[in-house]
C-alpha cells in the first residue's frame, strides 16, 4: 500500500551490496601494499613460516605414502601356503614330543607307586587291608601304558616328522586301553571309599604313612 517502502528497501540492499564490493576491492588493493611495505625481517619471517609449512606437508605426505624400498615383499600364494604348512608341522612335532614326555612321566609315577607302595603292602600281608581292592589293576595299567609309549617311540624314532603316523598307534592299542581302563575306572569309587575307611583306622593309617614317607 506504501510504494515508498519498497523503494527504501531496495536502496538499502543496493547500499549493502555496494559496501561489500568496496570492502573486497579495498582488500585486494591493500594486500600488495602490505607486502611491499613489510620490513625485511618480517618478510623473512613470513617466508620461513611458509617454507616450514611446505616442508612439514612434504614430510607428512612421505610418511603417508607407501615406501617402495622398505615395503614387505609380496608373498606368493604358494610361498604363503608352504609357510603355513611349516608352522603346522612344527606345532605337530611339539605336541607329539609333549605327548611322549607325559606318557614317560605317567609310567614313572606308576612304577614308583607299585615299587614303593603296592608291593611293600602286599609283602606285609596286613589283616583287613585289601591291597588289590585298593589299587585295582594298577600293574596292568602300567603294562598297557608302557606298550603305548613303546609304540610311540617306534613311530617317531629315526622317522621324519611328516612320516610320523601317530593316529595309527592309538588305533592299534585301542582295544587294550579300553579293556584295562574299563576295569580301573569301574573300581575307582570303591577304592576311594576303602581308602577313607583305612584312614580312620590308626594302625592301617600308619602303614599308609610309611608308604608315603618312602615315596618322599
């Protein structure tokens, strides 16, 4: 309704635009003047600052870029497969060695128990002391374990690791192992109950102490 308002608003916008253009033009005219009037020391400082930034940028790009000379050489699929195979074989050799050492230690403990505990108690012929009931078929366990160790040694002695067939050893002795430990495990709970009752009898308990002392 007031045409004068629109004219005033238009003039204000034009004035603001003109001021902006004048400001930008003043900046462009001022920049060379500042550069030309800068003192030698300040100009040198400015140049060094720009040089430092450029050098830093170059070093950063060098670090980020892949280094051709120091990069890890590419491994072919065949070489990678051979490396994995060697690692697996080395691990297999360690497992077999640990298996055999464990079996040797187990047999040594069985032999010690039979020699220092079972046989002395049998020789004493103590009344109310059932040695066979307490130790079940421990001698048979010793025999089958010694047989297993012998087969393992036969399969690994003077045989290259890739040719050591260990699974065949366990398949070969599978039957005797099952038959022996089936009896031992069947009587295990009864033997444990029997031992608890013997420990309540001071005389029988003393015989067990003598055996333990002998083991020590």
